[in-house]
């Protein structure tokens, strides 16, 4: 998985210091109510499609781009379902990052799900109540927040209070 050029440029200045980065995640549902997952190449775990926004990129636009790049599926971004921050991550090379995640509910509108880049080993549709056992905890939580939003949109997106 290539590191975005803007992060490489920042790392040349700050070394391995903590970077706070904006991330987006998509809970992509098809007409049957199944959720789109990809098996990540970096850790072998199943996860919702996600990525890092480029500087100045609008979150919904960036998410639609990430979904298409990773899975071959064209998705319509419908609504923000959660805003969370993850724990600090330390990569094998010593780089430290932490992500602000914006999770959106998305509708699949076109394309066949398939491995579309080197970030995934496999891609598939799953019943939200029957995810693979090796699905990331963060994806499970984000899916749960999205499903709660869909059950009651008037409650608004999830965020820690």
C-alpha cells in the first residue's frame, strides 16, 4: 500500500512524530441489505472500505473514490453516521499516526465487487449480522453505528459525548 505523497513529504520534515490524519469509512449496502467488506492486505483482516483524505478533498468525494479504487463498486454517499477518533498506531518503521474517522452510510449503485487494487486480498458482500469472525473491531463498531443511524436517522450521527 503506497503511502500518499503528502504524508511522505510531511514525514521528511517531522520524522516519526505523531500525525493526526482525516480518514473516511464507508458502510456500503446493496439492495439486499448486505454490507461490502474487503480483506486487508496489510493484516489479513476483513474491514469496511476506508482511506485517508487528500489535502482539501471533500470527505464524501474521497470516500466514493476510495470505495471504487478498493472494490470496483460505485457508491452513492448518503449520510454521515459517526465521527470517532482511534487509538494511536505505531507502524513497523516507527511512524506514529492517529485518525479522525468519518463514517458514512453508502448505497451501492454500480459495479461488481472485486479486488481492484493492492490494498485488498478479497472483497465480498456479507449479511451485517453474519460478518466473518476476523472482521476488525473498528469496522464492527462503525457498522453498528451506521445500522443504529438507519434505524433512527433523527438521532443523528454517533459521536462520543
